[in-house]
């Protein structure tokens, strides 16, 4: 679920490129993690469509419920809360992605139900 620096060095060596090029790619894209994350990574879109439709309320609700800020992982290692750019589901804003699944038209109550269904 994350790519340690040592692995990036191996990738760079195998591709015959400077390690910095691999670091740049890994740090640019939100799907790559550079440190351990929780069992469930909650990727909340905060781009324009989601922002206009209340993603700030969803983020605030998640921060309060989980006891972590954006970028943080719960003490039990169950959840990591991450802010991401557009995930291409603007018609269902506000939305978040957990694993391969999109959750759209979020409300605080809906978020609570989603979290309750996760193992």
C-alpha cells in the first residue's frame, strides 16, 4: 500500500534512470503513498465540484469522527484520511473513493453508514 524509498531506488536502477525521476512521479500522483497508510484509505475529493457541493463538511465530519486531520491515520491503523484532486465523478459530488469503490452524493449520515460497513 506504500512505496518506501529503498523500493524507489531499486525501480530507478532497473529502469536506468536517476532516482529523483522516480521520486518525482511517486510524490506527484495521489495514488502512490510514501509512508504506511491505514487498512482503508479514504480519498475525499476537494476539487471545485465537490467543494461547491459541501466536501468541506464531509472532511470536517470525517476529521471529527476519526480524530485525525487530512493526511493522518487513526491510532488503530484502520483509516487514513486523504485529500485528493478530481476523481472524475463531478455529477455525484461530494464524493470519496475507498479502494476501488466510489461513494457519491455524500452526507455526514451516509459517511457514518459507509464507515460502519467497512471491516
